[in-house]
C-alpha cells in the first residue's frame, strides 16, 4: 500500500527532507502591510522580521483553504498514492487542521487520515518526518498515522521570545497572558502543552532564559535516542550556540536541524525568538506492517 504524507508549511522541515521523502507541503498565507502571499513561496522569514521591526506594523496569518488541501490530496493520489496521511500544527493555534479535515471529507475520509499533532514547527515536523519514514518502509496508513501521533505525543517544545507582545496580539499566548499579567518585562520560558502556548518558567534576564531553555531541553531528552531541532527568527547566532550545546550535552542525539522560523509562526513570536524541539528518534520496527491495514 502506497501512503503519501502531507503537511503544512508551519512544520518547517528542511527542503532536502521534504524532497527526499516526497512529503507534500501546503503553505499557510501571510499578510504584510500592502502585500500578502504564501509562506515560504512569496513571504520569507526575512520579510516578516523586517515588518515586525517597524513599530505598529501588523503581520497576520491565515490557514490554507480546504481547496488547497484537496488539490494536494488529489495530486498525491494522481501520482500513485492509495492513501494519504495529512499531519498538521495544533488545532488550538490555527484552523489549518480543520481545513484539512474538511478537505478530507470531500476527497473521502476512507482515503485521507488527518492528524492533529497538538504542536507546532518541528514539534509537528518530527511527527511528519517519522510518518514519512514509516511510509517509506511500506507501512499502511493506519500505522503511518499512529506513528505520527506517537512521535507528536512524545515531543517537547520550549522557546524564549524577546517580547510577548506578538503572541498576545495574535491570540496565541493562551493562558500565559493572564498568568504573566503586567510582567511583560520578564523573560519567560514557554512551551507547548495540550496544544497551546503556556509559560513554563519566568526569569529576569535573557542569559538566564537561554540557560533554562537548554536545561529543560536536556531534561526532556532523557537517556534515549532523540531528534532535535533549533528554531529562530532573525537570531541565527543564538540558534547556533544552542545547537552547539545540544551536540555537547546529548550523547544520544541522532539528528539535529537548525532552521529559521517561517512567516506563519514567526509573525507570532517575533524577531529574536529561539526554541528547541526534542522528539523521540523514530526507528524502523522489526515487524512488517505493509499489510497492517486496508484490505
């Protein structure tokens, strides 16, 4: 059974992985002052960082349309897939999952399985990557989808922003705004919990926040084999330092990706944001799952 994997542009998988595993990537939309376009195609991270640096200039995002997903699903099927597994960022943060679900109902829910990772960026991306690797072994759609769910459930995402203002304006901060109240000068360490962005710790300086970020990531990694991603927006030097610490402190590190956040997430975290994603490293099981589902 041939299974195609579809995701959205907010997973921020490196191009070589998208191409290498044949993952279909549906872009979100970004609106800047005077222009709009597709994330990664028409609007770059640099465009977003530059726009957000201008005081009072707004950047907004919107989900792909159901029609965008229908087109991707039909393309995958036309190119030989028999089933599609569509894996997306948290439904608590975006309507992307809902658009994918509506598209699946049009194409056929017996053909398309839609997975809500309850995460974002490579927190979703590692679930997509594991699913694609599982599909490449010949696993059926049920196994591919369950692989994505399991990796997503075991993934931890931590990040630090220069200011909470962008998250507040975009409505993505969840309960953090109430918890932090007026203490916006505090440098919070944030994380994904139950599909939402919530505060984990509050510290007083950027240096302490970065130390806490590393500490939390190392604790989350534990002793097992892990995949790691370091994200940033207009903070490449900080990201490379974090990547170096991950290489030094995680003896069971199996893969590490450093990537700049695209427009859809970058618009809500703002320039200077950095994050670390820790995921269980997916390894091909010994069993042959090629006929595990779908007679």
